[in-house]
C-alpha cells in the first residue's frame, strides 16, 4: 500500500502554527525584560528618599494601616486627613491630584498595619515583593491547565503575562490587584478540585477590591455553583464583621459608604482621573467624549 503525503498547501498552516510560539516568544521576552526593569526602578523609591516619582498607590494603604495602628480609625475615610498623612510620609503630596484617598474596605487597612511599622520605602519594596510572589503563585496554580498546551505555547503564555500592560501597571503603582488575581485563580483551582466551600472563602479575598469579587460571584450564582456562592457569602459577612470590629459601625458603614458615594462624582480628585484611568471607566469616559478639567 502506497502512503500518500499531504499536499504542501495543507501542511504550511500547521508548520506556521508550530513555529509561531518560537517567533513570538523572544519578542515577549524582550518586552517583559524592559517592563520589569522599568517597574523596579519606578515603583520603589530610592531608600534615601530622593525620588519624586508620584506613582505609589501603596502610600494610601500604608497610611491607612498607620491610622488603624495608632487608634485613628475614624480618619480612614476623611480624604484631607489621609492626604496630609501621605504628605508627611513622603515629604511631598501623593499622586497628581491632591493626595490619594483610601477607597478600600477597613479590613484592608489591617493588612497594612504591621507593614506601617517599617519605614515607608522599605514597606513599599516589601509589598512589591508580595505582589510579585502573588503573581508567581497564580501562574503556578495554572500549571495543570497550561500542561494542555504545547511547550512553546506554555512559554508564550507565561511571557505574555509578564509582558502584559495590566501586570506592568499593577506593579508600577504597587497595587492590590495581584492578590485579587491570586484569589480568582485559587478559587478556580479549588472548584476544579471539587472543594467548593473553600473556593468561596478564597474568592472572598478579592473583596479587598469589591467590584472585582462581585462579578465572578454573580457568574457563579448564575451558573448554579450554590456551595461556592454560599461560602462566599459567609466569608463576606465575616470580613464585614471584622471591618466593623476594627473601626466601628459608623466608620465601616456610614463614612465608607459616604466616601464611595462622593467619589463617584470625582474626576480629577484624590487619585481619581476617570477619563484616563485604565479600565472600562476610562474607556467609556473617552468614548463618550468626556473631557472635564
């Protein structure tokens, strides 16, 4: 029986697909190297304090932890007080618009209370290391899924993450987003392992940035993952109770709610620059022609 080889016209797309990762990979590697070199230089102020680069969302978290540790929890959501504390820490105003507001739930301040015992610039470097570790752990948890890809595409995926703009921005501003990503990925892995109660508890960790937890929780509700949703609800109530215990009901409910309501009208105030913020807010602000000054 004579074997008939496939026509060359049907082989070249396969060969191109096989070669593509090895063509894209080096480009992503160079991009990732440039971005990570930049982010380390820009995100961490020099230890002598000579840097004047105002890219540091972490200063708001650091000050929140400091206020909580000093028994001044009632000031967490008073933006002028927070801005003054930030200026005292930095020796200059934080950000570009009169300081940075602390817009996260009270339990986030508790995460930073121990870190506020360190000098600010050391704390900033420590939290950058935490962000990088969270990103690495999230990638490690995705390893079972990545094994389904060929070796070349696995490398492309990892390099693509490291070279991505969202990762660059999260590290540049020393944000909480890598921990939220770890919460998402950890919850997903637990669901795949059949440990749905733990999956909901881990997902509740994303409530450090509430909108980023509510959307996946809504998806799980619609898809009928009742045990995940139930454990997420219980864990959310526990975090709410912890927040009230930390700062009192007036600060946790009234002051925090009032700040969130007021911040919806901000355009260039306390770290909010809606037309140019990364995400859907900035996209729709620009797309709809908003140019407020």
